[in-house]
């Protein structure tokens, strides 16, 4: 794992949503870099080649387990699931968006409690990425081995 130039933000015991940052402005990461990282992340997740739920190989989507608004895990490969369009958004019987509680249960059962606890811990740490981090994050995404 690379060392990023982010500025850590202290987390307190206040009842706030932890991990959510406002849209990038000022000296934060430029929108164009965010879009490039989003695209690279999505392509890497979809390289799995089939839906992790039903094994279909067409119309694949990349799904964030934790919302992409949580910058700390937005480009974390372990925060991604390769899903067909049905298992992602369309099926009312089981899909990440229409039956989220069932999806969370399935994800933890599928990947394990250790995966869930580790991702949740990373999600709960606040980070403010800056443009100097762009290349390192992109390299991490592109060099991830599925």
C-alpha cells in the first residue's frame, strides 16, 4: 500500500456521519481526477467478469458496498462488487439497491466477517485526498490483481 499525501481528520465521539466529506473544492482533488479514479475503479471491479451473486457475464455493473460519497473507501477495491444489472438495481426479489438489508447479509456471508470489519474500520477513518495522491491511488487500482 502506498503512502498518500492526505491530511488525516480526527474522529471524535460526536454523533456525526463519519467518513463523509463535502464535494471537492479548493485545494482538494480536482473533479477530473476524481472521474478518472472512478472510471478506473469501476473497470477494475468489472474485470471480475461475472456477477458475484448469480454468475451472469453480461451487463455488469460495479457496486459500492459503502456509498461513493465516503471518500475513504470510494476507490477501495474491497468496497466493490461486480453485479449484473438485475442484482445491482432491477430485481425486487434481491438486489443491492432494492433489497439492501438482504444484500448486506449476503455480502458478509459471501466475503466473511473479517472483510466486513476491516472495510468498516477503513470507512470510519476520515481522509482528505489531494491532487498529489491521484497517481498513487490510480496505480493501486490499476495494479490490483483479481
